């Protein structure tokens, strides 16, 4: 098991400050580095990693500390220095707290969680036998088996941090599952939920009264064969945990847009404009920031986003975008080089409270503008009853209900306009844009009718038929 402690400081910790923090365990501990120096480890004499410290990150996006850690902490700009301590040694958590406390004291900052902070010297006792961790170990992983990498998180909000992103890449490369274990009070951010949604990855919730269950499906789990697996009944089906039952309807909603845009791979291509235009239309402002992990630390810039994706091409690029604190919105973007150009796959979620109305009347004109100016090929818009803050609790949430589906001009060319205009449904698509090269917008429902899924299924089957 591990414990995360974060120092939030107004200044970047310099080398001398970091060394002062790393002396929290006394002079007998050693140092190791990972990821080309991006991670420093405080190690026992036998090589065992006690505390792993990630390179400090300047968070320049308003609201990120409150979104991920709770209220009452310094807001941007703030330097975020995260330490992850192993509790295989009893003093590991105190050691991480002393490291973070020393940084915060010298730089006049804060520590999360506040009760972890100290400046005491915490010399660990080494009265247990342990196998030294190899230098290529992933700091986020607590238990590693032939099948699974287990990460234990005790945060109120489990974000897709660089620690977790690294663990996800490593497990995928080694053909293992990533399983994140949390208490029932934890919630996931949308990027983390997306990462865990695909088999064999799993969110494991530890119910103190009834054991373990899957936070996304509710299946009761047990540890078996080196992984958390569903407990099957006599009929071979998994039982659902009592704690997974749905909460009452709070009136909160999420508007979700899943877009795909295709662009020619030209030198003057600027990525992110499709997302920016969508965000501006639906919220009245562009995104606040972007990053490859959480916390989202960089101010929004389509130029810098494009430059970053170019440095990675032809490898795909995955990004997160976040909105301003007063208008809850978050997106994930996948940029892929294809034989015909560059493709952006975007999922944008916007949160609304009981007294707020999702702007459904803006979807059709938005679809027209995206198809005409930003290479839109498809867009599915849906609505779901879920938290305004866009986090995912470990209980049942009803799936989203489709509102509309849009086909861009290039997609219509592949399908054929005549076929696209005559779906096998009691609906007529709206033609948007030029008469000769229209896009088609199919209304499917108002976000309350479950039959809209049947309409969408029949529509996509029709459009996909050659």
C-alpha cells in the first residue's frame, strides 16, 4: 500500500530545497532516479524505494487544486510536487509527509492532506526482509502479479495523474490489467473512468462491511489467481454489491458530445480548433487549459497543442482539456495520423445543476458550423443523469440517452447521399450547409426517452450497410 502527499508552493522547489526535504529520513538513506531524472526515489540501504518524488509541475489553470484535492488550498499559479510513499515500511507515510512539510515550510506553501505535514526526521526501521525494487519499477504500482498491476489510491478524487498514466502504459505493454483500489468515498475523474472502462482494467472499491466490488459495474469481487475477479453464483453470473445501488435523482445532468473531425495533413494545420469552437458555443468561453495528465497545468493554446502533437507524430497523442471553474466542462482528445490526414476524436462533457438547462437548441447550429469549418465527420450528442462536477461515484448511474447524430459531408460521400437521406425510421434528417455538399443532422430524442438508443442502433446499422 502507498500514501500520496502533495506540496503546493508559490515557488519552484530548487535543488537545495529538494535535498532538505529528502533528508527527512536521515543520512543513511540513498537516492535513485527514474524516467531520465523526472522521478527521484528515497531508498533504504537494501535498495527498496521508500518515497518516490515526481518533478514539480507548475499548475497555471484556475481551479485545479480545488477540483482534485478539495477547497481551501492555494489556487493557480502553484507548484505541485507529489510524493508517493510505500507503506511496506511503517514510517513511509510519515516520511512522505516530512518531505512535503519541509518543502512547504521553506517555500511558504501548503501540504495535502494537511494532517500529513511535518518537519520531523523520520528514520525508518528495517526489521522486515524485502526484495529490492528494480530500477525500472513503476512507482504507482503497489502489487504486481503476472496478470495484474494493482494501484491503491486513498484520494477523494482519483485523477489520471502522470503516475497512473505511466502505470497504464506499462501494464498495457506487459499485457497486464490495471486495477485501482479505492475506499467507497473516492470518485473518478472522467479521464480515469475512460482508462478503466476497457477490459481487463478495473476499479476495485473496498467496502469495509462487505468486501470488494467493481465501482463501474457493481460486480462483487474477490482476489483470485493474482487479480480481482467477479464472484460467480451457482448460475455462473456475477452478483451485484448492495452498495452499488443507485442514488436518488439529484436533478444534475451531463451533456456529452462525441465528435470526430478529419483534417488534411498540411503544414498550416492547427489542432484543437474543433474543440475550441464547440466549447465556445456551448459555454461562452474557450477551454481554460490542457495537458497530457491531471492536474491540467497548461493554459489553453491551440498552437502549443499542435506543436506537441507534431513532435509525437506519427504516434498518437492523447490530451485532456478543462474548462473554467464557473462552467464545469472537460474533454479528452485523441489525435491520430491516418492514411488520409489527421483525425481528432473528441469526447466533451459539460455538467449542469438542477436549476441549469443544457443548451440543446445550440446543437444543430453547432453541427452546421463544425461541418463547414472544422472537418466534422460525425457527432453524437447525448444527455445523462449524473453529477454536475463530472466525477464518477462507485454506484450505478444510468447510461446517457442519445439526442442527435450528425454526419459530415465526407462521411456522407462514403455512404451515399440517397441512402443517408432515407433512414429506416420515422424521422427526417435536417440538411445543413450547401445544397451540393450538405451535412445531415438526425434528431433522436430529448434525453428522456430510452427508445432513442433503438433509433440510434437502427440508424447506424443502416448507414453502415454497403
